[in-house]
C-alpha cells in the first residue's frame, strides 16, 4: 500500500530558491489530469509559456514511448512536462540533455549508480526509475517541444503492477527512506535548465555527460530500425543522428531515436 504523501507539490514550494533562466518561468500543479504532456501542449500555443512546467499528482492517461501507458499511484511520483518554444537545438540533443538532467537529479538523491539506457530510460541496477517522453507541436511560425518526465519516488515494490515489479524501482526503494518530492522537483527544474542551456551552447558537453551515464556504450546491441533488424557494438552517440553502431558487417551506421527500438 502506498503511504499518504506529506510532500504534496505546490508551485511555491517548488519555486522557492529556484534560480533558473527559463525552466520554471511559470509552474502549475494539477491534482489530477489526463497527461501533463497534453496540458503542456495546450499551453504551448502561447509563446509566453516558454519554460512553463506542468506538474500533476495523478494522471488518468499518462503515456510513455511507443504508445505505452505510464501509471503511478496518486502523489507517489514526479510527473511533469516542460514547455520549450523554438529552442536552438535539435530534438535529438534536447532528448539527451533531458536524460542527462534527470539522471543528475536522481544521482543527487540516490547513492547507487544511475544509468541512461538510450534514449530516455533512467535505470538503477537494471531497473527503470524514470522515463522521458519528448513530443513536439508545430506552431504557426515555430515549433514547441514538450519534455514529459516521470520519476518514481515513493513507490514500494507492490505499488508496481506484477509485470513491472521486476523491472521498476523508485527513489525510496533504493534509499530505504522516504524522499521529499518537493526538493527533487526543484532540483529537476534546475538541472533541466542547466543542461538545456548547455545543449544550445556546447553540445559536446551533453554528449560527454551522456557517456558517463550510458549503459549502452561498448555493449553489443540488437535493434530494429524502420522494420529492419541490426546487430553490432555501440561505439557512440551523434547529437543529430542518434546512436552509432559498428555493425557486424563492418559498416558504421547511425540510428535515429524516432525510428529505433532496442531489442536486447
Ligand atoms: C517512457 O519511459 O516511456 C516515458 C515516460 C514518460 C512519463 C511522463 S509522466 C509525465 C508526462 N506525462 C505523460 O503522459 N508522460 C510523461
């Protein structure tokens, strides 16, 4: 059974001491909504909402990559979506910067090694602790990106459905202690702000940070891209083209996030 949360999120307690340039320019917290990504996409119509972050204590239609569901009991996770309008970098790089930012935030509260399984799974000891869903929305003269983030915080093992129990974890499970989501949320916004600026000014630094956390670098992978299967060793990441594999055929090939699924 989930414990009642005493760390309910509120704009004031997240914004307290927040020193960010863009992210968190406005913060809205919903008690319950469909998906924070959908709400954020509606706000993205107005360019004044650049940097807005929507949080929710509960989602009725939370979603992940590849049309999966993203479920969380009420007030147990950080569920949020940040709006970026016309950022000066590619979605590929945005997605990496977001993964690095989330990984760093989790590192600041958990002692165990935090890994990034490309593109956007944040893992501890082979179990998923957080996920990121980057979506875009064309505007009249611009494009908006919605960075949706889910971080498992207070879940106990039994809060996950049986299929997830062996492959998911939370901050409290890892720490054997109760975390404070308000502090984690504030740290997340600072970290996102920091790495999004780095993505625009110094993409190599984002890649360097990704390499530190990467669980795939140097590993043998099987993946499917546009319906075809490929096998090879992961030798790097290109900020524009995606994952770089040295294939068994000898060729080096890049695999774009949007078209690729890792099988093993
Ligand atoms: C994944 O790992 O597949 C991505 C999961 C992303 C989940 C978050 S929770 C907040 C935001 N709203 C959603 O509907 N999804 C993202």
